C-alpha cells in the first residue's frame, strides 16, 4: 500500500534554461537576485512586480493557483515546472489578468488524483527576453486532533464518525481520501462508500493553523452484527495534498447487548505518519 500518490500531469521535458533551481541550504538564487526563504511557502506576489496577489482555491473537483496580475501585456507565458524539472502547466492567456493554474484534479469516483509533485516546484514568469523563477513549494503537514462521534458535533449525523484534522503546515491543503481497514465493513460492501476500502471526500481547503472535521457514515464503523465482535482497532489512512499520510487507530467496542446497531469509541486515538499510498486498480 505504500508508494507515491502524486501523479505528474504531463511529462514533456522543459528546456534546460527553465528547469527548477537546485535547492540549497542557504536559499536558491534566482535570475532577479534575492535569496528565497530556506523552507516554507513563498508568496509569489512578494517576488514579482507583475503579481499583486495569489491564492490556492478549490474549484469543482480541483485545487488551483489563482494569480491576480498587472501589466500582463509585457508577458509572454506563465509556466509551472515540477520538482523533477518537467513542464506541468502553462498559460498564454493574460487577458483577464487572473491566470488560474490547476495544481490538483481530484477527478470522480475512486480515480487517483492527478496532482503536481510535492516539494520544490517552480513558477516561471516569462517575458520575450527574460524569465523570472519563483519557488512554488508545496510541502505541508496535517495533525489529527481527535476522533469523535456525531453526538459531540452538531453538524454531524448522530451516529457518524468524525476525525478532526489540523493543518500544521505553511499553505492550504485538503484531505481528499481515506483508506480504511479492520472495520466491520472491511471493504466488502458493494455500496458506493466502500468500494476498494476507500472513501473519497469532497475537496475542502484547510488553511494553515485551521482545523476541519472529516466525516464518515455510521455504516463504516457501526454494525448490526453485535454478537460477532468484541473490540476492533479501526484504522484510517488520511491522504492530504502535498503532505505525508497520517494513519489513525481508534479502538471501538461492539459488545453491547439488546441493541440493533452497536459500536462505541474506547480510549483515545493514536496516530502515525506513513508514506503515501497508491490505490490499486481492480
């Protein structure tokens, strides 16, 4: 189940003059001079006179980089080169002064997302006779705060399960999918939620320092086969864009008597980080 979750959109090699600068421990020197910060998100507007603001946004099933720009008549192209030096995205349309560059496409169903690489990507602002390179660092992290039930959260269905996630990185991310194991369902149900033991979430950006509750339907962890289980260590592998996966283990008890649907949380959840997973095609 381990491997790289990111899938490159396009593999055409860019010209040698447009490759991503090699990171160094003292910062990367660019065509225009200043050293960029060693780590963390770099706001493009801080390093280009043409960009007035930037924002990561969810649009439909994708995450895009929105740029507000001025004096675009002087520009020839806007390009993104991934961390491996390959062209990922390009636009020649500056008519509205608001280029929108798709960074991740979550797709539909259980298809694996298509997304630019995690790490040191590069935004290139190209004029007819010069180029400006700006780091597009996509490398964040998430932390699980708690596992809860709908009885503890007004917005959730009473018997639903929720995992509260905090973005501890420097730029927005979204938890786009959860693989799970050791639940009463165990991926055997043919319902849309349970195909391949994976739940696909609607994209919802979590900003740095902010938290969001990822919800799961009651049928994922509760059961009417109460006499078949005592305790289970439920496992949920949370996949977030440009962040390491976090595996959550939560014990649940199923030994309630005289009830149709049983399942209650026992103790606190534990978490570990892991390499990114790749969903296997059937």
